[in-house]
């Protein structure tokens, strides 16, 4: 009988170290799936944080065509604005036009995506995958009445070259406000970021940059702002059509009730608050997580089978050792605990390796990312990785431990002497 459980764990570690090659292969086989799980949840958490931070900057209710996935794919009659203004509790109704930008400086959507991924500086190449430049046409007069405009509140100070936001003088004029990110993405001929006063070719027209903003979110910083009539001319949108309406309630605390009242008063529309957008995005991300987890689960099973194979081979080679231990007073339970301790140690080592790889990988990737997207590897996720690896190590060692503990002492010595 062992004097203490601590000596059993020391004995288990020594047994693993005596067979480094086999233990190392099993460790690698399990640590890679653990790394995959942590990487997946870190990316999912980072995207959720990005969405949360982005939507937290937007205020109000977005009124879209019913079942439209986003404002880009929505179209509503412009005259609906009057019906929205008659809904009790509505303070401001601001029409908007949203479309994917046509060619910018001669680069269309596909050319921009390829160029962003291949030609940008290395530290920005990963975020180029997420770039989709959009045009937002604003009803300048109505947007000026909003208590808070996400872009207007994030303008670069004029003394720092940020210019100004759109105003009544920009109605129908080829003037735009862009982000500092887009200014850098489409530099001038000397390779310098565009600045206030420079021209930017969009489609078949040239626009004057009158202002620069920076929200810090890659989901918002890919938007070019212009007057709604200018956007209609550029995008060939009819005067009687808008993409959506941004509605600001009189009392922000009643935003959910007003959204429901809008849907009841006007058929064929969805009135969505930012919390609804976040909940919908969370459901989509949850579905994607489940699909990817099913794929990674197969890798985890393979890793667990690797530990099972390692422990089976290890116990088969040590039958004589177990027999001698049994003749010296070890019980079946002691042998069972020893083999299980070895498999748990192997699982924990794989978990530690997977966590260290994940920490290193997340640190490196986060240096390449920017504009609000950061992989989120929390202490809870690291604990999940360790616990998952330990659990799989235990499962992989159950059968070898049971098999080794069931053999009689003389039988194990006889089998081990072959």
C-alpha cells in the first residue's frame, strides 16, 4: 500500500518521463485540438465584443423592410417617414440610404478585397478580410436633429485636420466624410493618407473630403458618408425610395415599446433596437460555434484515442512491474489509481501545452488585428481547456487502468516475463 497519494503522483510522472517519445506524441495529439477549441472560442468572443462595442455606439431604432437581413438589402418608400413621425413617442425620423460602395479609385469590390488581403502592410492584412466599404446617404437636416450621431460624435478635431461633419451646405454636393482608416486605405499619389480637401473617386464621380472620423470599429469605419440626394445620384436610387429610417424616441427608456408600436402601426416593417441586432448576431455566432465544435470534437476524440493507445501500450509493457507491486502490498485500487494518474497527468500536460500555444497565438494575432477586433482568451477559457484535456486524459486511461488492475499478481509477472 502506498504511504501517500502524493507519492503516487510522483511515481506516475516518473513513469511518463521514462517513455518521452510515446508520451510526447500523445501530448501533441491532444494539445492541438485543445488549441483549436481555445482559438475558436477566442475568435467568437472577440467578434461578440466587437459587435457589442459597435452597437453600443449606435442609438435609436432602425426601421427596415420586413425580414431584410440588413439595411443594405432593405428598401422602403420615402413617404413612410410621415407615418413614422405620427407614432406616439417618436422624436426624430431620419431617412438613410445604404449600399455597397461602387469602385473606389478604380478598384471594385473584388479588387479591393484582394488588394487589402495581399498588398496591405502585414500587421493589417488579417483585418482586410473583413473590409466591405459602404455608402451611407444621410438626410442631413433630420440627422442634425438627433441627440447623438455615431459618426458626428467621433469626428477628428478640426485643429488636428479633421475638418467638419456634413451640414446643409452639402445637400446635393459631391462632398463626403470618411474614416481615418479609409483615408489610409486609399492614399494619394505620394502614398500619404487622404486629408481634408483631397478628392476621392467613387464610381464615375470625384468627391471632396470635408471631414474625417474614427470610431475604432472596423464595422463602422468602412463607411463613406454623404448627403442622401448625392447618394441617390451616385447609386441610381429613386427619389421615392430609401433603405431604412433611423428613429429616435422622445424617451430612450421606452425604446422597446416604441419599436413594438411602430411594427403594429406600419405593416411590412421590422423595427429593431440595437439590442435585437446584438441578440440576432449572437444566435448566428452560436450556430457557427456549434458547427465548428462538431468538427473540432472529432479531433478531440482522436486525441483521446491517442492517450488510450499510449496507456494500453504502457501498461502492456509493465505487466511484470504491476505484478511485483501487487506482491509488495499494492491493492487493485492502487494500480488503478496509478494508471489513471498517468493518463490524467498526460491530459493536463497536453492542456498546458494547448493553453500556452493559444496564449502565444492570440498575442501574435492580436498584434496584426485592429479597429476593435481582438481575440478574447479569458481565464475561464484557459480553465476550460485544462479541464477538457484532463477529462479526456481520464477517459483515455479508464480502460487501461481497469485492465491492469484486474490481473492477478502471478499472472502479471508471467505475462510480463514473455
